[in-house]
C-alpha cells in the first residue's frame, strides 16, 4: 500500500460500448499528465479545479484519438482528496484502451482495484465503513442493498459506532482516574450505566448484521420436506414458471435445483431438494443427504408439510431458521398449527403471506434511516468489542480497564481509525479497478 506519490490511472466506466467512457487520473501529476494527452483552449494544469475543458485527446504526434472533455479537480476537493483529472471520451473499448495507454505512456501508473477509494480512505476523506459502502453501492443489485450502502456512505454507521465508543471511553476514563484511589470506587452512573448502555446499543447493532449481509449478498432459501409435500410446485409458484418437474409420484426430485428470484428487494437463491425419507434407493438416498446439507447451509429453510394428509412433523438437524409451510391449502386441510402458513401452489393462496414471512425472517423490521453492519468484517469487530465490554462489567477496575481498552480498539477497527494494514488490503481487494 505504498506509492501515494504516484499518479494512478484507470478506466472508470464499465467494459463495453457506451455513449461516454471515463479514464480517471489521481495523484500529484494528474493535471500535468492530462496536459500531455489533451489539446484544448487551455491547459488542464492551469485550472483551479472544479472546471472542465472541451478539446481533443491526442497521441505523441499530436494526432487526435477522440474528442471529449477533461474535468479538473484540485486537492482536496476531489473524490480521492488528491488532484484528479477525468478524461471523458466516447465510451468505446478501443478509444478507452488507447486513452489509458496514452496516460500510462506519459507517466501514470495503472491503478490497482479500489485504489482511488483507498486513497480517499488514507487521505481521511472516508472511513472504512464508508469505503465499504462505496463498494456496496457499486455492486448494489437491489433496493435494500442500495439503501444501506447509501446510508453507510453518509457515515451513519460510523456515527452509530462512535456513540458507543463515547460511552465506553467515559467509563474507562472514570475507572482510570480512580485506579489510584481504590477505596473511593467508581460511581454507578460512570460505570454500570454507560457500560450497560454501550452493551445494549452494540447488541442491537450486531443484530443488524444478518439483515445487512442478506441485503448485500442475498440469501439462500432451501425448500425441504417429505416426498410429495409440494416442494417443486411451490418453487414453480414462487418463480411464476415451471422450472422444476412436478408429478404425483413421491420421489420425483432427486437432484437439487436452484433458481434466482428477487423477494422484497433481496436477491434469493431458491433451492428445490429431494423429499426427505428413509430409502434403499441409492440415488434417492444421496439426494436426501444432499438436501439435509443444503438445509444446514441455507440462510432460511421453508419446511413444507402436506396440509391435505395426516401430519407427520419433520425434524431438521442443526439450528437453521425455518418457516413452517402447510401446502395444498386448496384441498380440505387435515391439521392445523398456529405457526404454519397455509399455501396453495394451485390457487396462489398464501403466497403473499409467505413472501412477507420470508422478508421479515431475513431482514427483520428495518427502522427507517437506521444503519446496519453490512460486512462480515464489521460484524466480527463488533462482536469482539461486545465480548470485551461485557467482560468488563464483572471485573475489578484494573482488569476492567484492560477489557475496555480492547473493546475500544475493536470499535476503532470497525470504523478503520485503528486498523491493521492487511485488513484494509482485504477490504479494497474486492473493488473493481477504476473505483
Ligand atoms: N391440490 C394441490 N396439489 C398440489 C399442490 N402442490 C403440489 N400438489 C400436487 O402434489 C404432488 C406432488 O407435488 P410436487 O411439487 O412434485 O412435490 P415434491 O415435494 O416436489 O415431491 P418430490 O419431488 O417427489 O419430493 C403433485 O401431484 C402436485 O400436483 C397444491 O398446492 N394443491
Ligand atoms: Mg419435487
């Protein structure tokens, strides 16, 4: 993570043909290098920034490669906080490749994935949660993901973490002030009260991690049940087309099958599986084992039981979250269960309720404007902080003080104020080049 004195360059727009494409330069020589490849009424390096020029991009002989705009940003008023030039040409892969090779010829270095955002982070323009939000925003496929990313970008998550750190710091300083006078003791309102508050806030924050990750990366939803329960029919009904084979024969689905759909703004991989039963058929038995494994690795399991037949409750191994679905609700029902959602693949009855149950199981109740933890890195740091803060509450002052320091370090790591270089590298490795 060196070379901040280098000027970096990359194509910032997606591959393929488009009306406009952008080559971006950032670093101390950004505008000077732009001079070398751009010919217009004025030189980019003369600009105060916040301006643009119309002109031509030229090769070493002065031949025009394309016409376009050069946008100039002066440090610190740019995305990276450095001098930045954006060269906007026509968005053809050939033009952009040539333009990029030109700026590399005159002295820029190819940017690594996420390096523009990394510079913004190193320059203090973004904290680590904001940088992750940039990544999420670039990759957002759904409305839920976009909403959380946009919120993260405003620093809402960092602010939530910061307010927890303030409570902890208050206790830590009270304890440290008293360490020399142990007979005095730290008053309750300086110790128990703020720590309990920090613990509650942190637990609530950690509670958002699952929803945050589901919104960002989507969720796996496995359909499990006995043979003939109506699993394949339900998959088809949710998809709206006949993806999986349905027959009256028990044991129709043997191999598992996946389909993509979006549900309440979340990308879902829906998995149809072989019906669970004891069987001597080797192929079917392999399918059953596979179904059980898929159930365990899913974010949520739809546990299907045939509503039109005598109830044979199904016990699933592991601690996976499930929704009980009573199938074939268009037929006379043979049993009732308070937590079951009655659904018919034939009439579509109960499908809206099922979709809502899935949404709320995956995302919980999203309070407007509330920032979530959206990456495993953030969730891990938050959990470590919570462990230390919880431990501190039951320890004598000197030991508690150590735990609180560790807790604060974990919180600082979450926002990236105090973080190991390899963690930062791992965050930016997931970016595309040009962002
Ligand atoms: N009336 C009615 N019949 C249904 C419904 N859902 C499924 N069925 C029937 O139940 C039978 C089994 O349906 P499938 O969807 O193949 O059941 P499955 O759970 O995938 O079965 P396996 O793949 O064998 O494990 C078929 O004859 C379906 O037409 C429903 O909602 N209403
Ligand atoms: Mg089936």
